[in-house]
């Protein structure tokens, strides 16, 4: 099957979705919008009455040799709801938090003695949310003690706690760092006080910078700052000032994310009602991405992925790297996602069914999916594209049918999205901005080439212009996760 002939059978809408537009400015017009949150292939749901048996059998097996392993622990509470967030679950409540931590510890302990867990090492644990730093000092201590005593942490394990500036107070930081946290990831989003307050963030710019310095003064953890570009009121001048303040701050690393305006979110409703200015368009966000790329390239940062940079040997971004490589990622907690042993899981997002299932000694699945048999090759491809390149030679040696991808990447080269250096393809700045679209199409075309299925369906995306892929919790979900993932491949 020839990709070029297959593409010729597509409608104009399907072709634009899959490979974008020709004769367009590649940075601002290569595609109409971002297609998915995470690129990848969807799997097949395991029947609900079989999920517990499948998981028990998986956990009873010894771990696969040399498979990178990590864990994700979800804390589904926030003190406030950010305006842009479409995934808010529960307002912080001490009684509910106490009950939840009891349940979460029970879930972790149930896995701790299983061969799949105890006979291997975890090289990264990410406690995300929600807002994990909102936990009371007592509950943070209880959870971290359980992680340290019950999970098989490697001697160099990266233990990340995600949170917000408001919680960087001594009585909390002392607990985190005394119980193994060596990486703190903070959703700053913008240093601009007015923009922060408009989005539901609490602290002003001065407080943000002071508290980053206070955390850094401990000299016991990597400090990571998340910024969003495309927020209402955040023009190019404000965005460049955000970047300048980040560089001047105590951060060891940074994540830069494009704003997603979720349909029906508070932000979407206020924009539609004219109460706040519209978010930046996709074209404007592309220009902001390019500005950041040029700004950071001139400074002492090393790029680890499309959206993550480091300037310190303390920051490895190990969890995110391992997750993107497709290693085993064990999920714990209400709303957590993960994958292990060829299965992807999403745990219940509502507290009552989560607590009920854990109380009965069951893994609290919302859905368990059997991953595609092509997942290993897809993981290899998506990992490379996440780092801005694709080396086709190993793929072609493994299966000659994948030589067809040269046509696709040469086409994107003509359109300004890729370059070829004589060995491999590298994404241009425009290609990096549209990386998730390039990755999703590549995954779908690989499946088409290796399975012989040729029908490419058009995915409908409910989002306004400017939508992309930001939410503090989503970024920790495995790529191609069935809930957030990549919805075309299973229709091929």
C-alpha cells in the first residue's frame, strides 16, 4: 500500500486533518488546530467483569526485565478552581481529604506485596493532581511515608510533588523534603499578577518570586516552573516578560504549555459572555511558541522535550521521559491514569466509586484497555518526535513497509515542518509547534501500513480556535491514553 495513493483517496477535510495544508505559512497555518491532547493509538476495552482478573494476573507476574518503571499518584483536591481548568474534581475539604488518604494508602499497600511491584524498581514517582501541595502537613507525611516504605524506590528515584506557589510555606516544605521529595513542579502559568488573579491564581508576582527563592534555599530539590502561553490579556510583550522572569527566577527547569480553552469551562463561558478578552488564536499562540524557542535558545538551557527545558544537572525530568517512552506506569488514586504489561488504565474520577472499590479490595478501574500490539514501535516513534526528530532507518530495517514514511516526511519537508540532515528528520520550529499533529498522523499511518487498513476517519474536536493541550494533570497521563488519547487509530 502506498501512502501517497491512500492520501489521494481522502476528502479535502480528511487530507487537511492528516497532513495539513500546502502553500501555507508552516508556523501559523500548517494545520487548522491541534488534533489531540496526546498522540498515540487507542486500544480495546477489557470487559468490566474481566478487568479485576486481568489486573490480578498481571500483578502476580514478575516484572519484565529492563522495562523502565514509574508510578503516578493522583490527589483530586484543589483549594480554588482555575478559570481555564476543565478537569476540576473536588474542592479541598479536610474530612474528605483524610478519608481519601486512608483509601489511597490502602490502594498502594494492596499493590506493594505483588510480584509485579515488589520485584522491580521504580525510578520515578509523580504525585500530581489536582493540587497535591494542598494536602495538610499530616496527610502529606502519611502519604510520603507510605511511598518511601511500601514502594520499591530505586536509590536515585525522582520523587515529584506537583502544586502551587500558595502552599510554599515552611510547615509544608519541611515535611515534603524530609520525606523524600526531590522535585517540585509548580503551576505558575504567568508571573503577571492581573492575569494570574483573573485565572484564579492567588499570589501576586512578588510573592511568587519570593516563595520560589524560599524553596530553592533548601537546596534539596529540583524546582520546575510551568508557564502557559495564550492566556487572555497575555500579549507578546507580557509573554516575553514572563520568560524573562522565569529565567531570572530560582527555577531549575521549565515547561511551556499552550492554553486549551475547554468547551463549557468557566473560561470558555466568560469569554463567550464577553466578561474577559478572548484567548490567543492558534496563529498567535504559534508566534508565542516561536518567540519562546528563540528566547530560550539564546540562554543557558538544555531542551529535554518539545515543551521542557533544564538548566541544572539537578533536573532530569525522568518521570516524563519514561512515560513518553512507554515504560510501565502504575496508577494510584482517584482519576489516575497509567499503563503496565500491555494494558492502559484510567481509575475512577469520582470519589464514591473509587473509595467503594478500594474498600472491597479491587483496583478502582473506570476503564482498562488492552493496548495495540503495535504499541512498542509507536512508543519508539513518539518518543523520538517528542524530542524533535525521527530516525527512520531502524524502523525500515525492522519492517520494510515503513519506508513509505519517507514520502510523508519529505512532503512535510517541502512544507517547512521537517528537515533532513542526511541521517534523520528533524522538526523545524514550525514542526515543533505542530508536533502532536505530526505524531498522531505518523502513528495512524504506521498502523495503516502494518495492518493494511486504509479507512481514515475524521476526528471531531469540540474546542475553539486556539485549543491545544494544557492541563496540569493531563500532561502526566500516558500518551495515547484512552480517555484523553488519540481517537483515530482504532477506526483505521
